[in-house]
């Protein structure tokens, strides 16, 4: 399966994809529409394809992003569940 983000967010369902001409954090090397992403930066520094490959998965940083009440997933934790389901 092709993952377009390091954190497991599904770009195809993101409202900012077209509105902000965002290519996703993998294509932009950790710099999506909102700027440098600390989750992507962590994955890149560890040379991982996505957070699901990390020994610390799901870490505190990823959980904060995924479950943030204002900007997080709907439902909270959706990207973590997505990465858990990957078999790559």
C-alpha cells in the first residue's frame, strides 16, 4: 500500500489537498501546506517509511497529532488505526 504521509493521515480525504495544493508530507519531504511537520521530521531522521514502522509506535507526538481536539482525526486516532492495519 502506498502511504502519502508519514503519520498515516490519508491525503486523498484531506480538505487541504486541493485547497492548498498540498502534495502530502512524503512528496514534500516533511513540508506539507502548513510548513515543517515534526512527525515527518522524526520519521525522516529515523529513515522510516511511516510511523507504523517505528519501535515507539504509537508515540506521544503521533498520538497528540491524531487525537488533537481541534485539528486531529475524525474519529480521534484514525491515522494510528490506519497504520496498525498496514501489512507492508
